[in-house]
């Protein structure tokens, strides 16, 4: 991935110009674009990183928001949104939260932004064959899409909406880690793990449980199944993704 960014915002805005200069100082090519859906649609050779600056945008810009919400599925760009709380809430009325890579409250720390973008670019340059493969099993489509958005920067991410679909996938595809929802209709997480551990082809694949419940009884049920670890779905993005990164780091050291 090239160090190029599409910065969407009013060019006369002081903050938009500050973001542009800050990114250019860090070696990024910045393409400025007014918040106009039609102009963005006809733009050629667009970067894979979009920054949407919400200052001065309002409900009247709904066409832009709806376009970004739809286009991100087909074009697979990474979307970052910058604004105050009210502005971010407005954007997320039209753009599904699970499709957004990150939101930033303003005033923006441009240095922090560039550090995160540098990490994205760095991981994108890894040989595809070196990237770990993660299968996420969850009956909640929103959770699946959000986890894919969070993790696809560093990993190859696959999704399954049920235990049966997941087991069929595992029978044909090598996977480095399974993220498994504990509570699912039909075949729950416990049943999926039991089936995995009794099947030679994938009995050794590490499993991390995802659970929505944090009460002691629910946690003990999860821990009793002896997964590699369990993660709460309510965890902030950074904490959850860091836990997965840490798992692979520790695992590589043991080998």
C-alpha cells in the first residue's frame, strides 16, 4: 500500500490544511477532495486510505455519507473519520460503525494519526503468505463485519455465520486462529470447540472465545472449556486487537 491518502473536507478549513501539512511532513501524498460525492466517484487512481473531516458537514451531506457507506464494501478502502462527538454521531447515522476503521475526536493529534497510518502501510507491505489467517465464527453479522474491519489490516480474515459452516470451512482451509462466539443458536461455541478437538484435521488449531457476558458464571463456563484465552466483545478495539497481536507474538516465541 502506498503512502497516499484521500482527505475529504472543505479545503478552506484550518484543520484540514493542518492535517494535510502534517501528513505530508511524514511522507504521505495527500489528495484533497471537497465533500462532494460526484467528484469522488469520478476520481481515478484513488488511495486506499480515506480521511473524512466532519467539520462544517451536516445532514445535508447525507449523499456523501451514504456513498462512502456503500462504496467501502466494493472498493475496500480504509475509512477514518475525524470530528467532535456530535459530528461523529452524525456520520455514524449513515455510515455503519463496523465499516469504519477508526474515529478521532478533534482537536486531532496529527502525529498520533500518522503513527497509526504508518502501521497500516507497514503491515500491508508484508508478503501475503506471511500473514496469519483468522477465522471468525459468529451469528451476528454486525460483529463479523466489525471484526473483519479491525483485523484485516494485519491478517487474512475469514468469516462464518454458524458452527456448521465454520467446520466445513476448516476441513478445506488451513487457519492459524479461530475467534469463536460462545453463544450461537443451534451449534453453540462449546459444541464447535468440542467437535474441533475431536477431529484430527483441525484439533490443534488455537481457539479464542468471544463472549458478550462478563459475569463470573459465564466466564467460568468459557474458561472451563480451556480455550487459548477469552475476550469480551465489549472490549475497546485497541485492547481487543492488541490481545490478538500479543497471542501471535507469544506463540511465535514458543516455537
